[in-house]
């Protein structure tokens, strides 16, 4: 399951540098699949979605920091717990019920984005 940042976010930015997948972006900022990953060019994600890793994507939120579900692995393969939730001073990084994934799926995403890591 991915993590989501709720609108209780105070935009402190503590979570952003903690994400090993660069899945967290400041509100209104464009994002790319290639940011912080080994992804490059046109490819098919483990979930079957065809994407261009280099292409700028629309922000998910214009108001607060946000997490890209396709890039979030809940820190599986890196840490014992989601680091965004661990450092959030207002506890607004919570499980995203709209993007439920097993630990195996999360680890598969991690290995896909970081094949050498």
C-alpha cells in the first residue's frame, strides 16, 4: 500500500529528503518517474502502465506535499518503516487505502526502480 499525505500537512518538507524513491514532491511541482530512480525513457511499469520516465507529470496536489503512488514502496527494500511517516511532525503520512499492495509487490517495485540497489 502506498502512503498518502493528508491535507493536515503543514508543508514543512521534512518528508521529502527521506524518501529513497523520490516519490514525494512539494505541492504544485511537476514530477517524473526518473527522479531518484534508474528509470529512463519509455517503459512499462510492473503494474502494466506504459510511461515515459523522462516526461514531466502533473502535480497530484497543488496545496501540500504529495506522494506519487506508482513510486511509493513504503520504503520496503530500504527501511523497516516508511520514513516519511517516521519524520512527519503532524502524523499526516498515512496508508493510502486507494493503493493497497502486498510486501512482495512493493519489493518488486523497489527492485524495478533500483535494479542495482
